[in-house]
C-alpha cells in the first residue's frame, strides 16, 4: 500500500516545527515517547487568557508517520479551546493520513502528546491559582 | 525452592531416553549423540542453565559451542537433519538472547510473567527530556558538521547506557522479586530503548 498524499505532504512540509518557551505560564509542554521504537515527540501549545490555543509547535524524532501525525495534530488544535483539543482522537489522525496498522502507534503518540501538553498547562494554571489565592478558595 | 528452579535442575541432570547416559542439554545426548526435540523449552533449559540473570558468560559460550557442535547438521544424516537444523536455529536464538545483558533481562522478565513493554510503557520523564535534548543537539551538530559535539553526545549516551545497564543488572539478579521490582525493571528496560535508538542517528 502506498502512503497517501496528505501523509507525504505533512512529512515533507511539516507544519509548526519548532519550540515555544517552556517557562512561559501560557505554554504547555508535552513530551512523550514510544518504547517500542524509541521515538520521542515534544508538542507545545500556547493559550491566550481565555484558554484559546493561539499557537502550537512540535519536534518529533521518529519515522515519517510520527512526524506527519504530530504535524497534523498541531494544525488541528490551533484555534481551538483548550478542552476541545482533547477531543482529537488518534483514530481521526489514522483516518486523515490513512496510516497503515503498523503505524497506528504514531497517531497514539500524537494524541498522548496533546494530552500531556494540555495537562502540563492545566497544572501550571492550578499552581498559579494556588499561589495567587492562598486565602480565598477557588470557586469551581 | 520454586517450581522453576526444580524444572531447571531436572533439565541439567536429565538422562538420555535411548542410552540412559547423562545429558548436558535436553536436546542432545553427549554419549550416544541422540537428538531430542526441544519445542517449548526455555532458552535457559535448552542450554542447561537455571532461569537466572546471573549467568557466567564464559560458561554460556562454552555450552553453546558444545551443544551446537553436537546437534550440527553435518553430524546428523538424512533422518536427523531436519531436527538438527531446527535445534541449531533454536540454539543460536538462545545464545543471542542469553549472551546480551539487556535481552536476557527482558527475556527472563517475560518468562516470569512480565510486565511486558506493551503492558507497561512507563518511562521516567527525565529520560524523555534527556533523549530529546540529545537528539536536538545531534541534529544541529549534524547540520553544522560539528564532530566535537557529536563525539560528546556519543560519550553521554554511552554513560547513560552504562548507568541504566547497572540498574538493570542490579534489579534483574533479584528476579522474580515483587511487583514493585518488576515494574522498576520494566521501566529501566523501556528507557534503554531510547538511548540505544540514539546510536542509530549518531
């Protein structure tokens, strides 16, 4: 089976490659890996003060499918609300890029990376909230 | 005394069904040169070792050569040739796994019920960030052709691997151990792959 054009395009012209400032309170960083193959993926998101994802960057050291999966994921989450980013499922990536069965773990990696980045951002926000409102309990 | 240990002791002292002579491997009688199928036997059993991480490499090598010579297709005519081929392949695989400290730990953990890499994919976050950082440095140095940086990366990967290997061997000698020990070993074995993979790009 030949790889589909979208996959090849994302592999050859990956979108949003790069890094954001890890220490920025509005930036969440997710680093995940696949122990089967030793691939590593870093995905970062930046939000505005209303939890809109205004930027996303990734660096993936792995096969073409892993690069394409993370490239597509960053494209999809840009412009979404933070919680909407979690709606992206690896199966959507599999379908869009027509990943063969042996490459499904690459899409799982991309989904995991998005989740890890969102979790990191939420943890940062929670820490900040705690620091700022030690006296007043948070109204959830 | 565990059941596994009992079984391996048996494997070492098993007698030949044909001549009743002692066998150093369940696959081959040193005395009458009879071959026996070894399907379902562990790599340890095949080479007459107890299922333990602590293996004398020299003894393993000697045993592997001795049994391989015994079952070699050149020494077994028409009737024994297919079994002889099968045993030779099995011996090669057993030697490949048992002579490599990482593969041996991986195999022994699997033999004792895991967890396998598929069941437990955990890896310490610092392993991921370290390997990611190394990969970024390697990529950059590759572009600029900076050999000093590449050499430095190689040294660091080797150091990290040496530390991990020491951890693995520390844990693996305590197998079967409890759940905590096994999951700690699993994590260390998962981590090794990330560093080994770095050598592919170095």
